[in-house]
């Protein structure tokens, strides 16, 4: 079990994933024995003087989006909302070298070696963040795990990690990537369209070949997929791990 710690971290990198999703890299100090499982989350606290005096600091929970491979850093993939104070701070104010506080890790939405030999990773929006860490962990550790990744986004421009995922899929024989777009009108898109439904689940990750299902994303999407798995595909709830993102 990973022990929760609290420590100061420095922002060392920022990657623009989409127009409203960014990945922030935070350094783990060499003297901090921080460890985590693929898929867990941390609580991030930042100084936010722009919201003082009501909110001089803000704390929010974010999933770790890289694998626990001892790299000396963690990545957080954050969707930025206009009414989300901390995400807005991260997008508009945060700079390389900014100091923040990390507490964690937390959560049971995670994957470890030996847990299953076939998994489905079903995500919506930035809910795919912890799944990226799981996939990287399985690939880098060369674990014999079949991964079926199914992600739903509004438009092709909202696809997160697209180049990374396609690169992994091409370089390994155990990752199968499927994206579905819910608002394809006006876009050039030849892939799946529509919300995740029973037909899509049966095609991508049928129960007879899938040991565990991981579902994360907007609350309504998570509820819908869980209901489909349990009531339409008769998947036992013990095989479904889920994490709503509000």
C-alpha cells in the first residue's frame, strides 16, 4: 500500500494536449520516498493570490497520468474550466518553477501487475488521465495484459494523447485503441461516432474476453456505462472499477 505523503513540488514542464487540456509535470524531490500505483490520484495545493482574500490557496484532486516507473516526477492532465478556479490558475498563471504542494497518493482506481490479463479502459474527456498511466505501466513493464481502450470525446480536436496512443498501439500487440466522437458534424472523421452504447462495448470489450473494466469521466457518462455493463452485459460489479469526474 502506497503511503500518503505531503511535500513541496516544482512545476518543470507543461504540455498542451488540446485547447482546454494541459499536462503539468511536477518534480518529486530526491529525498521524498513518494511511490504510487498506476491510476491513483493526488491532492494539489497552489497559491492563488488572484482569488485572495477569499481563496489565497486552493486544493483539488487530480489523477496521476504517468506510470510509476521511478522517473522522479508525476504528470497531471487537467481540463481547464472557466468556473474552475484552480484549473484556470493552472492554465493562465502557472509558470515553470512555480512551487506547489502535493499530498498523496490516494485511491483504489488503479492497476498492478497480476491483477488481470485483459482490461477495458473506458473514458470520457479528461477521465482518461489515469488510464494513460495504466497503459504506460503495462507497456513499459512488458506485462502480458491485453488492453482495450475506448474513449469518448466531443470532437476530433478534443482527443487527448492521440499521437502517444497511436504510437503505443503500433509498437505493441496488446493495446487496441478506439475513439468515438459525439459531435462529428462539421469535422472530418471516419471513426466511431455517438455516445458509448451496448453495441460499442460488445464490439470493443465483450465480457467473455475482458476481466476488468475501468470507467472514468463525467458523472453521467460513468453512470451510463456502468448501467450498460451491469444490466445489459451482465458484468458482475466486482469486475467494474469506476471514478466519476463531476
